C-alpha cells in the first residue's frame, strides 16, 4: 500500500524507526547521564535518605538522582525535554499505524491515554519531590496508572502470535511485576526503617525506567514501514513503503487446542459448585480493600500497601496461551488456590503477610471467573446459568453477612474468637472447587450478530463489578444510604431480608426472561436518581429497583464478554480499580493526592458508573432468537426456584431471629442514673487487624453505658467492607441505634446507641471548607420520663484551623438551641480552657465541662448542662483502637446545681459507682487511668 505521490521535491524524509530510536536514545540518555553526573559529583548526598546514609545506603533512587542536585537535575531536564518531540511524533505514528486494525473510538482512546500520560510524565519530571512532594506523587501515580491502558492499547493493537506482541507483552508484565518488590522494599524503608532497603528499592525503581522506555522502544519494528516526508511546499504526508521488509511470523493454530464437550447439559452438582465458587469469589474479592484499609488507617496516610489492589488485574495472565490452556483444562486449580490463599489467610497472624495471602487469593479468584466465562462461550444457555449462579453466590455472601451483623464470617479479619466461620468456609470452598466442571469449550459460538465492542464491554463490565461491590455485597448498604434518623420513616437493618428477597426474585427473572436493554437502561437512570436524591421508603424502593437493574445487567455483560479475548477482563478490572479509587477519594480527599478533584462527589462516581453500565447495554444487540431461552433453561429453572426459595426462607429466619423481642432497659433505673460515654472506634479494626465489634460490645456492657457516642464509625464503604458497626453492638446489648449521616454524606461517621428511647434525631454536617466533613447527631431521648438531648460530634483535623473554628460555632449554636438537659459526647481537637474550647463551653451554649481539672485531653470531651454530674472516668483502650473511652454519670435534677467538687467513692451510693473490675490491671486490657487515686472502699 502506498500513499499518493507528491510532485514537489522532498526536503526531509524520515523513516518511522528513526523517531522510535530518537525517543529511546533521548530517554535513556536523560536518566543515565543524570546518574553518571550525580554519582560523580554528589554520591554521598544522593544516596542519603531520611534514615540512613552511606555506607548503609549505597545506590541512589531515581528521584534523588534527577531532582535533588545541580547540575544533574539540569542535565536530565534538558535531555528529557528533547525526548518530548519524538514522543509526540511516536503517539501520532502509532495512531496512524493502528488505525488499520482498530476501530476509530478505540484508537482515539489510545491516543488520548498516550497524550495525558506524556503530560503526567512532564509533571513528575519537572516538579520534583523537593519542590512539591504531593504534586510529584500525584503525577507519578497518574503516570503509572495510565501506563496500564497505554500498554494494553499498544499490545492488543499488535498482530497476534508475533515476536513483537510477545516482546511487548512480557516487557509490560515485567514492568508491573517489579511493582511488587518495589512496594515491599519501600515499606521496609519507610515503615520498618531497615538499613539498605531504600537502595534495593532503588534497583527496582531504575528497573521500571528501563522497562518503561523499552516498551516504547519496540515500536522500532512496527513503525519501520511508515515514512514522514516534508516537501518543498511544506505539506506533510505519511507514506507506507511497499518495499519495507516487515513481516510477522504467525504460528499455526492447532485444531486440537480446545476440544469442546457438552454445551447445554446441566447437573445439580455443577449448579451447587458455581454458587459456592461465587460465594468464595465475592468473600475474597470484598476482603482485599478492607484489609488494605488497615494500613493507611494505622499509618495515617498512604502506606504503599495500596498497590496490592492491582491483584484485581490478574486476568492479564490469560493472555499467555499456555497459562490459559492449563487453567481451562484444570479449573479446579485456581479455585483451590482462591480458597487456600483467600479464605485460609486468617491463619496468618501478621497483618503484612495476611495482606499478601489475600492478594494471591484475589489473583486466582479473578483468573477463575474470567477463564470460566471464556470457557462457556459456545453455550449461551450455560452462560445464562453461570450468570444466575454468580449472582446467587453473591446473595449467599450477603445472607452470611446478614446473619453475622454485616461481617462476612470467612473474611481474613474474622477468626473463631470474634465469630468467624473460617474452617467451615475452607471446607465449603474446597468442595465447590473440586466440583468445578471440566473444560467446556473455547471455540467461538456462531453468532449471527457482530462481535461486541471490547471498549464498551470492558467499561460496562468494570462498572458492573464496582456497582455490585459498592451496593449489593451487604443487605444494609442501601438502607444506610436512605437512613435519616428518628422518628423512623424508612427501612431498618432487619429489612435487609427484603433487599435479599428482591435480588432473588430479580435473579429468577433475569434467568427466565429476556429484558429489553433500553428498558433496563431507563430503569437504571431513574432509580439511581431516586436512590441518590430521596430518603426513607421512597429512596429505598428506588434502591431496590436500581439493584435489580444491576443484577439484570449481569447476563448481558457475561454473554458479551465471553465472546471476546481475555483482554476485556483485564480492561474491566482496570475500570473496576479506577472506580474503587474514585469511591475512596470522595471521602478521603483530605488524605490523598489531588483529593479536591472528587471531594464529596458521590454523584460523579456513581453517575459515571451508571452511565458506563448503560452505554454498554445500549451498545449491545439483543441476542438472536436462535439462542434465546431453550428447553434446557426451562428445565433447570424449576430447580433454581427451589434454591431461590431456600435462600429467601433463610434470609427471613435470620431477620426473625434478629428482631428485638423486648424494649431496652437502662442499667440503674432505681437511681435514675444515666451513664454516657464517648469512644473513637477506628472503624472496627483492632491493632492486629481483627474485627472488634464483639470486644467493643463487651466493654460497653461492662461499663454499664446507657448512652454511647461512637466516632469514626461509618464502614459502609468498599474500603471498610460495607459493614455497619452499630448492628452487632446494638442487638447484642439491646439498644436503640442511630447510624448517623449515611455513607453518601461523605463523613467518617458518628453513631449513637441508647438504652433510652430516641424520640427524635437530626443529622448535621458542620462547616468544613477545607478539610474532612464534621458529622453530628442531635438526638432527644426519653430518660425516665424527661426529655434529655444528646449531641454526638466529631470535629475536623488539627491542621484545618478555620474548619475547627467554624465547626465550634456550629455546635455551639446547636447546643444553645435547646433548653432541655443536654450532654455533648465529642471529639473536639482542642486543649482544655483555650481556643475553640471557649466556644463549646460558653454562655451561648450553656454547657459545662465534666471535669475542668482534667488537663490531659486533646480530642475527647464530655460536656453537659441542666444535669447533676455524679461521676467521671477514663478507661484505657486496650488493643481495640487507639483512643480511650471517656464516661460520665448523671442524674436529672429540676434545679441545676453545677459543682466541680469531688468526693471519695465511699461517699457515693453503690448503685452509682463505676464497676470494680476496672481497678488495678483492669479486665481484657481496659482499666481506669489518668487519675492516680486510691480505692476508697473495700
């Protein structure tokens, strides 16, 4: 093929390979020239880090080499600037080269990714960590993330079964493979401060540079038949040379690579196996973000362990033909490893190692589901069954969480001591794994319609996985979305059985009926908006229909994804990860790079997810009549009906067992005593990464707390496992519960538990122009026939002074708005008697400090008015969290007499004293502390 000949004489004629060579030479020269200059002039300075210098550290990192010193910094920046010209020409030539094999939309997608990636490269190159550490990290992370779609675009555009494609594929795999040891040694350096770890980390960092440039260097082969000619009339043309000696050696496909076996024969064991395998899959997949969350939670910032989220990208390994053939012939292998690493990870006590184990479980889990879909491509009816059993496994995991108060009992944060069913999970998982059916077929089914779009299928499938994970993996998630406090105007947690039954009905409809895609799309848009915009029963009904929209999309995407190459599952996993990170950014904006971009933008994240799902549905054609529901589908539907009914009965039994049979009663009604506490519970993960709700309930019971405010309690997010910490505590201790502002309100959460009836509660978001949102609950309780107000409040960060000042005024006004007796259970981030403290304790609020003499406070405070204080204590945290429990005892008096007088405990009625068990060493790590006082009675 040749371009139209230009009559004017050529001034310049450049072969495409020259552009590739120029890019490679300039890029490598920039880095290695800087390394040579840096080592020659400032070796001891550039190997030094925050913890060690030479000889403990001996090799400089990339950032220290290119950004810290003159003249190496200048040498690097000059040479890397010269790389930009070849770089942009390389993007244009690639766009032209691949236009022959790709659709325009996919080609444009690749070009846009390449351009943005190049710009982000300029960001971390010219903004060094010394200039602006956050900006440098943002651009660097963005560059690495964008490398995934860029490498995917280039690799999949290269002809199959060629040395060029293999070279690019293995270079890309090596690049991302190096990230694992890179993160490990960075953690060894940053967290454990191991000498020499940073130098080893630097080896892998330089290895990434080599591989990154090498990936683009492969373009010297497939751009060699492109030529840029500049003629005398300044016109630019691209010419494909007829004589170019570029050939791609294709391997002959063997006829016996895949031998199809039965397509539409079903058996009971296969259905049970698929359901169990899906249950394990969702249990393992949902546990990874939860376990990752432990590390930034305790490090108060990005820890490096977050990169294990890339485990979701494991379907990329199916692009390697021998691996795919092996997994197809032995599907039990990956299922067994999913159980061993995923469910069995609870046996590993060290949190770091446990995260590594669960990451491998996720890797094999995603390999399993992707390969099994591809193996069923020749049977639309089998795919349909696989889709419904995939959803049923999801529902079974939701029932298990419903039974266990929103904790999946086989998660790696569970063990026997806190209610785990891990051994049962391993046994069940192994049964499902061994029963996994053998290879079906990977020979393409003869569809009359054209193949689906890889781009739209990948975008939609990734959004589908995200939507399921974010909203359907727990039966109470959409309930907390629409919760608006007391009086109750909507569903409560035990209505999770209704959510489960709705999904079961939808699953049956999705299996037996053919739903029009446009109807499904309209359902998604309308009900997604209702869920987002309304509270109470209206929002909940919208949420149920939106859940149905998600479930009904599963068979559509599974049927289309199975008709494509494994690359669609890799792409879908990438989209899934991006949406998870966006989902984190909306609430963690104060702690992540460029957090302002998605601050409080639930609408953008879930709106984007919905639109991507819908765009894929509208892009797909309905399946041809010839492969619509067959007799075999109708035969198996009667058996599925029995399973669905069994699941519905099980969910109803759980709801019945969890229904409260008696009204809550205070601990000391004869003394008309109200014991109130405040506790920052750190999202229910203890120091050793175990779920801590049960231990928390024990302490609250031992302290005989009638009312307690819980802070940092909103765990209804992907990164916290979609849990509700209030359910187990409230039901075990028979207390009323107010979840507080829901997960769609973008706070870290506050909750209220009470033995007294909650007459009314209002949720507040205090002014937070800069930092994290400050939630508050203003509730009115019926305390022995008298109305008493309780305010639970969490102030913003120490760094955001303006936020905390405005919030102090807001809470002051809330407290001042009521003339009733009141208690503030709070996290104020202030020193006693100074600064914002004087807004909380003021004439306007009417509030008094429970103990002005307690100078050793910074965060937690108890304030009150129009009540008689009879006791105050602070209880050590043990290993449950990082914050103590503060407790106050009060009685209602008609005429308030405020006094800070302290008396011996022997002068207090026994019924009004604190429990004896917390003296001395205390119990289970909890003891009275701060006040060094003798015990005043025997």
